[in-house]
């Protein structure tokens, strides 16, 4: 999946580094990031790229497709659910990105 940035994309650093002028050049493998993007008719365009301190959770948000319970796909990422529930949300069982995609570190 490709997501473009432009001059209107906000870059925010909320990690311990807290860089005042955070950019793609500062992003490193293993960084915990949140990406908000939308389809501008030419593909996905990022409105926000935010770096945070490490967290042990993963959230993927978007329209569901290829729904065949207990599995479905969001943004090209295959999700297999379980029936475990928490007080906040349904727990996702196994997370399996498509073979052609790198496993995302984080989408918060």
C-alpha cells in the first residue's frame, strides 16, 4: 500500500525525541507511528503522520472487505477475529498482513 504526503501533511513527533521539525527523514525502522490518510481520487494522501513512544497495541481502521467470518480485510491487511471481548473493544485474534506487504509496526 502506498500513501503519499504533500505540503499539507502534518508531521508531529510525540516520542521521547520530541523533534520540533519532525519529517520523513527522521522516521526510523521500528518507530511507532500513527498515520491518517484519505483517498483523494489519485490514491491515499496522508493528512497526519505522528510518531509516538512505543505501545503494545495495534489498531487498523478503514472499510472492511473480503468478509468471510471470522476473517475480513482492512486496507489490504487480513484480520482473523476471536470471540474474546474486553470492556473496550473486540480483541483481534491473529494479525496476518498480505505476503507482499511488510508487517506494520503500528497504526494507532
